């Protein structure tokens, strides 16, 4: 088998695995939330309720795929696809192992930041094209939240970039051979994590959706498969942020010898996915202005400070 | 910040708690004896119907789901000719049980009466009438009160004095 075919196969395999994981997360989230609320969660369909996802999929396929008459049709259709596409594109730079990765870009982190910025368009356009005041409110919030959190999410990663001396994801993982970046870059990790939660618009930062205030925010008008795309996109986003936290701060595929690298990667990623779900189970949603002031008044100066100190220390020891 | 972490930890610890869920079809809860579930018509200790067809239950019913027709046997004892409860309307409020003067109609702890066909929720007298006395044992209306309907002779009921001969009632 030549190089090109193998590479295509790997990329395709990653795609399939990711979509399966994202769908499986729906089940995992429901089970975990239930466990943390002293319930069992879906456990009827198949072993441990695993086929619940399949049942949900069948249901969502047979739902009426309705576009409201007052919506801007083209944009309305494109918006959910954009979310999934941008997140899947971001996965291209994630090194699952040295061998299993789609592309070894030398601007890896930059590419991820660009893609996640594009992801904001999906929310904004989805809310805008729905022509519904709640959707629009969600979109406005989404725009503000995602763009402002984008800023210091990028900032917080620069500490890692300074320490690794490269934007390339593989190099960053290899630079963590001696010590995972979670220890020297703890502040960076905390900021990136908070920014990541906001970026994936997950609870407690699901201001964009805010069921209790905005019905479902930007995707109020969506139904059927398009809603399904938003839904899967959300879980893909969780997986992406978890995978990135693993890669950037927890040594990616690095681990102890007795397990294959890809297993270490998945183990760490799933641990973070569970933290995401735990966040949803435990924390209430902050008010919109609280979110913004937390971002601009605390996290941004902190990330700048972190960048400054990291840079100074690295320069000093050179 | 600290309180957030603390609540994260507390919620995480719930992983090891006992579940509240009762996995229903496999595992059933014990219903209290006074649970207001399926409605039954009971019999007295002599295996006769308790219902005297007074229509009080039908009058008390807020959703008008009870329908009956009283009739009499050869002794003049009243009983329902038909007795019909439409359980698709019934709200299980228990007012019929409260209204019943003879403990005939009773709500019992049973709720498993789902049907695929709505019409099957209309219960006729043969569906409602049970073999036993339900929640109130040993009570027989015709032994306590009323005239001779073939259950007891005049003056032979419980808590009933012998009839007084009014002609001997001298001052």
C-alpha cells in the first residue's frame, strides 16, 4: 500500500471514530449526569443502554426537516454544517499518536485558533438566519462570548508555544517528554480550560443557548437533521477541546510504557470529557455580563501576565 | 472559585451514592394501603353485592366517569343493573369512595391498567366486581340498617332493638 492511500485511510478512520465518539458522548453524558444526580440514566436499549444513541439517531432522521418560512434559507442550511466542518478541520492537527494524525502542520495551534474563530460564524449565522428574536439574542451573545474568549484562549496557549519553541503540535508533545506543561503552565491551563468551555459553549458557559432564558438560543428554529448537526457539533467541540488540553498540557500520547500511545491519548481525553460533563452537572450558569467581565477583567490580564512571566523565565535560562 | 470547586467535588461524590431510581418493570414499589388506584366494587361477607345503586358515587364524580342503573331483586333489594366506569376519564380522586354509604366502591393500590385501545378502559360491572370485601371487612349494610330485604328479619340486625309493640306501650 502506498503512502497516499494509507494516509487517506487514516484520515477517514479518524473521521469515523470522531463521529462515533461524538454520538456516543450523548449517551455518556446522559448516563454520567444521571449518575451524578443519583439516577441511572438510559439503560434500556441494548447493553447499558448503549443503543440509545442509535434510537435517537433513527428518531432524528425521521423528524420533519423543516425550514421556517421566515428564515434566510441558504444561510440557515449552511450554518449547522459550518460548525461541524470547522471542528472536524481542527481535528486535522491533533496528533493522536506520532503516526495517527491527518496533517503535521507547522502552524498547528494557529490553525486551530483560526478554525475555532470560524466556528463562531456558525452560531452567529444560525441565529441570524432564523429570524427569531431569541435566536438572534443567542447569536449576539455567542458572537460576544466566542470572540472575546478567543482572544485570551490564544494568549494562554502562547505560554506553551514559548516553552516548546514551536507551533507544531507534534513538537509540543515531544517537548513534554521531561515534564508535562500542566506544571509550568498551570495558569495557562486554567485559562485555556475556561476559554475552551466557553468556546464549545458548554455549561456553565452556555449563555448562547441558555434554555431557561432563550429557549434554545441560536438553534431554537432548527429541527431534524440540522439540529442533529448542531448537537453532534457540540459534542465534537467537547472532544476537540479535551483532545487539545491533552495534547498541549498533558503530554498527548506520552505515558508509561505498558500501554500503546493511542490508548494514553484516549484515556486523557475521556478524563477531560468527563470533567466537562461534571461541570455541567455541578455549576450554574453565570449572568451574561458576569461572563464578559470575568473574561476581560480577570482572564485576559492573567493570560498576559502568564505570557510575560513565561517569556521572562525562558529568556533568563537561555 | 473555591465554592465552585467544592460543588464540583460534592457532585462527583454522588457517583458513589445509592440510586433513587426504582427500575420499575423488574422492581416494584410497595404502594401504601390507602393508595388511590383501580376502582373496584366489593361484596359483603355473605358474598352479595354491597352496591345499593344510590347514584351517590356518580353524583360525586367530578369528571362524570361513573354510570349505573339501579334495579331491584324479588325481595326488593336494590342492586345495579349495570355499573360502568370509564377509566380514560377517571382522575382517581376517591370522591366516589367517600360518597359511598355501603363501602361498595373502593380504590385499591393497583395502577397497572394501561391498554392499547382506549375503549378497553371502559370497565363494566363484571370487570369491577371483585370476589372479596376489599379494605373494609365484615361490613354488611343490610345487617345494620334497612327493612327486610331478605337479608335479615325485622329487629334481627346488629345494633338493632327488637320491634316495640306499640299497643303495649302504656304510660
